[in-house]
């Protein structure tokens, strides 16, 4: 398969390692890869798809979210986070339908914070819930037997220090290798409309 992988951070790097020996993986991100893209920009996404051409699958492991306290949130915190993670992923689907081959798939990324809430997590909770609702609904409207799923990982052990250990105090941690396996399942399997929860329930 020819797979477009958007985002090569903690999760994306591991997904790439698992897929690159069996598939043709095209890597896209803001700063490195085969093609550059800013998923908060619809125009940038359109240009990326023009360069990449036809694909069998899209995996999205990108999207930055702000974590301010509720009484310190700004309109910009919400708009930037929504554009980067919610609308960014939705637009990768909407604009990618023309490039997607029959029977292809989209795999998006949400997270646990719309279920297991934390302080400073209101924006992330909003976005994760929106993504999961979008995927469940979009699955019944996908043309040409195209599939769509969303991965909802728990706290990635390798990322705890990035966010600060205190913000996820008491949470169980999941290894990124276990999370990456579920992306492979989503791409190479046949399920659609699924919210795959990894490392939490």
C-alpha cells in the first residue's frame, strides 16, 4: 500500500518503523519528511495532496493542543488548537477523499481526556470528543468502501516528561509500541467507524 503518514513525533516515528518495510510510506510534517504540510491550513493540505497523488491510506499522528487553566484560556488557545488538531484532521479527510483509492482508509488520533478528565484539559477534551463523533458519523457516509477509524491512546510513557509528570499523576502509562500496533491494525484491517482505546478503558 501507499500510505501517507502525517506527523512523525513520538507515535508517528514508531508507526513508520512498523510499516515502512511492508509499504510505501510517504511522510508529511511541518518541518521534515517527504512533503511539508501545516494541517491547520486548508491550503497547505490541498497542496500536499497535489504533490502526493493517489494513496491507499492516511494516518494522522499530529495536532498540537494548548493546556491552559480554564480561567486563563483565550479565544486564541481554542482557535489554534481546534485548527491544529480538530479541523486539521477533519480537513485531511475531507480533502483527501479525492486522492484516496477505493477501499482505502483514514486513521485519526484523539485521546483519553474527553473521558478521563484532568485539570487544564478542557480544550483537549472538546477536540477529542469532536473527533470521535466525526469519525463515527463519517464512517456511514464514506464513498467507495473507504474506511475511517480513530485511535484514542492513553498516556504515552515516552511523552510524560514532555507534558510534565504532574499533569498525569496517577494515570497508567502505555508504551508507544503498543499504540503503534493499533494504527497498523486500523490500516491493514477491515474495521471502520471504530474508536480504538489503548492503555485505558
